């Protein structure tokens, strides 16, 4: 895979992920799972819903084979150190 191929595919996944997270947020509001009147006008509730959506996506998109799971850990560790 070239860098250009990676970037194209990665951007497609990011766009798809953003759309799915927006849909998740709307579903959370429609579900009645939260009472908006119990929340202040800040970012706490959106962060709660976003976290739930990301957890859902983590489960759905989790690599199935051991080598890919190990690569996820490796990339995560290397990225953490890169941002330190």
C-alpha cells in the first residue's frame, strides 16, 4: 500500500465514522436514554454520547485476528509517544 492509497482509504473511513457517530447521537436522543432537561448547556452530554458511540464502534470494528489486534496495540503505543 502506498501513502496515497492509505490516506485515501483512511479519509473514507473517517468520513464514514463521522456519519455513523452522528447517526448514533440522533438515535441516542430519539431513544429516550437521556433527559436533556437534566443536562447543562455544555459538552458533558455530547461527550457521554460520543464515548458511547465510540465504544459501540470499537466493538463493531475490532480486528478479528490476533496479528491485527497486536498491530492496533503497537500503533497506539507508538502514536502516544509521538504526541508526548
